[in-house]
């Protein structure tokens, strides 16, 4: 069972799921289109997910899921809370 950190939102799981299921590098625009969300909202969440090591920014506008992100989706990893817990 997944254990999200206190800073995570439901959109974070959906972003990670899209990246994992695609198995390729995606842009915030493509992710947003597939989730029915704004590119700006997805970009903000990708920045947080990148800071936590769940996604990797390859270059401007290109992201992929990390092994840590995949482990989170499978319930094998719990990201740190903002307070360090």
C-alpha cells in the first residue's frame, strides 16, 4: 500500500502512474493533457516530485520516473514528509 508524504497530492500519484505506464520521457504538457489538468499545475507538481527524487528532469520540459518513484507506486518506498518524517 502506498504511503504518500504529507506534501503529496492525489495528482502526484496520477503523474507518477502516467510516467510509469508510458515508460518513456514525457513533457508537462503531454502529462497534463492525459490527466485533464493544466500544464502549470502539472509543472508545479513535477518540481516537487523532482525535489523528492521521484522523477528526474532530463532537460527543460522532459521528465521520467525514477526507480524511487516506481518503488513508491509499488508501496516499497515512503517519501519523506516536509518535517523529515
